[in-house]
């Protein structure tokens, strides 16, 4: 959900203002007004603080144009931009997905700094080459020019979440041929740079730079900006770790054998009394007879059959054939498994061997557990039970969207295997005998 207030649209892109924006505008107005009132003796408080307000608004107009530069280039590449938001630390364009080529990523990233650089050139030219005589106008234009140059240089710092970090990611991706390598480089660079900026800012706050004879640079803002960079860099690196974990797993490494194989000659009455009423209703049931899998049986199938037929109808008569249910192969990469489950809105999916026998089942709890183990942390049994019963991933781990992003970079789509041939079914007979629990 988008935070803040929507104040309009630009090029069909919704524009939002975060509540923190008002704080920073008020702070900049007061800061600049105080400085200019002391510096220019002829300025009244109204003139000084009025100019401070205009300067603060023009600064955010510059930030908005900066983000619009990113957004328009992204839209030209066929990427949707869901919003632009102005907040405490400037602005951010919410792009639906990252560019799928390093060249396009570099172009989207550099567009913002190029806009800021252009604004610096325009404002500088107005100060130097136009007959502007108003002292207030000259001061504001000079300040906006300097701030846009600062905005350009700062955003070129090679670390996430800055534009320079995106550019570094694109360059490493291009050189290495691996998106995840570029993402790790950019995130870790952003983390270290964030620490450096925070340390320098903290030194300013303590007055250590003055003791060393160095000018005050960024002060308390450096502490905040460094913290902001570190938080975003850590989140980006964690996301990359999750993407790498998904790519390292396949259906076979995630599936469980939390299913039962029932005798296909069993009646619906026996199934209802001996299995469903005594077992966890989340258990998956498959039906086999004469050495072959006959299909999947569910409570819905039982409930849609007339009770008067329960004693005479065998499970194999109503079982849904394996080839018609949602299924994947053992070697299918986990991102494709996740995508197929999401597309089919399945709570769980069946894993079949190359011979067409049931190898296991996967639900979102199994996926969350496997990813957690790959990343080195365990998921509590209570949370796993909740995920399995609800069929939803934890709120802070949206694996469906992450898997989709991985597949976009790989240019892959989930493929449903064709296991319907008679020879495949016959080859599965020996595997069934090992799994039957009738």
C-alpha cells in the first residue's frame, strides 16, 4: 500500500507526498531563512524566510524532476512506474520491475543524475548570462544550482540505494554475465559507504572535523543519510540472498512425503471412516491399484458423490488422474515451481518422477522452510503450521514476487511436463509398490 497523500499525476504516474516531507520543507525553510537573514542585513525576516520556503520547494521540484527522469526512461523501456513519492530523504520512483538487461538498467539509473546536471547548467546559466538584478532571485538560483550539482555528485556514489549503486550493479552484471553478482556488489558497496557517511557525519556532530582543521561537511544529516543507505543496502543484499537461494533449489530438494497412497479398490465409505475422520485434513491422498497410480482423491470429490453410492463406489472410480492435476518434475527449479503454484492458485503441488510416479508434494510451508534453511535460519513449527493451513507466505517474505523477478531475469516461464503417455505410466509401476500404504 502506498503511503502518504496523492496530490496528482505526471505523465500518468501518481505523485504522493509523505508526511515527513512537510517536516523537511519546514526545516529547510527555517535553516535557509536564518542563514540568509544573518548574511544579508538588508533582508527582512519575511524576505529571508520567504526565500527559504521558495528554495525548499524548488529543491523538491528538482528532486521530482530527477525521479521523473528515471520514470520516463523506464516507461520508454516498457516498464511501468507505479508512483513517485517525495519524503524526508528526497524522492523515490516505484518501478514495477527492474530492467531485464544491464544496458537498460544503466540507462534508467543515469537518467536522474543527468536531469540534475542539466538543472545545474540551466540555473548557472541564468545566474551568469541573464540580466537578473533581484538579489533574492540570484541567491535562490545560485543555491538551487549548487544543490543540483550536489544531488548529481551524491547520486553517482557507487552504492545502493543511490543511482550510482544501480549503475555499478549494471556494470558488474554486464561484465560478469550474472545479475546476482552485480546486485551483491552494489549492495555491499552501499553498506560500506553508508557506514563511512555516518561516521563522517558523527565526527562533524562531535566537532572532530573542526579539531582537525577540516570544514564541517554534513553533520547530523550524514548520520541519517548513512543510516538510510545502510538499511536499504542490507535489505537489497537480503533480497539477493533469497533470489540466490531460490535458484539453488529445485522441486526434489523442497518436496516432502507428507502424503498417503490408498488402495484404489477401497470404497468411499472406508475412505471417509478410516482415513479422513482419523487423519489431518491437510494430508494429500493418492490412489493406486494393480501397481499403478490412479490419481488424486480429495474431500471435495467425496462430498460431491451421493452418500448412497459410498458403499459401492471405489476410490479409483473417482480419482483425478495425475496428468490432469497441477504437477511439476523433480528437477524443476524452485522459482518455476512457485510461479506455477501461484498461477494455478494451488495450496500444494504434486512432484512426479520422470516415470510419472508420485515423488512428493510441496506446499508454501515446505518452500519457506527450505529457503530458510538455505539462508541459515530456521522457521518455527508454529509458523510453518500456520503457513501450511493458510496457504500464504509470511508477510515479510513474499517469495511469489521474488521468484517472479528471478524468472524475469532468466527469461523463463514455468513449463508443465507432459507425462501422459502409456509407456510412462507403465514405468511407474515398480515405484508405486514401494510407496503403497494400504
